[in-house]
């Protein structure tokens, strides 16, 4: 059960943070984009390791991707920080 929860959270975080990465690229901020790229790669790597070991972990990964992107986009409409 833990592998599914960590996979969901890792992809959720990956997609949420990816929104900030894309915004940094769009704003032509290379240092911030590089930082977000590193964080996105780290969180994505956790998920890849999990669903490589257990293919059923793809299900929570896909659900995490949906909600991570959706919430990330909603947060960008009302940004707390840039």
C-alpha cells in the first residue's frame, strides 16, 4: 500500500512543481527554471522507481498526474509566491 501512496504523492508533486518550472521558463528565469527542473526530476524519479518495481503503481501515478496538474494550474491563477 505504501508504494501506491508514495507513487501518487511523487507524481502529484512532480506535476504540481512542473507548472512552476514551465512558468519560470516562460518568464525567462534560467536559475529558477534550473532549480525547478532539479526538483521535478527528483520527485519523478521516486515514482519511476516505484512503478518499475510494481506495474500496478501506474494507476496512482496517473491519478497523481491529473490532480497535480489540476491543482498546480489552479494555484498559478492565485499565486502565493513566484
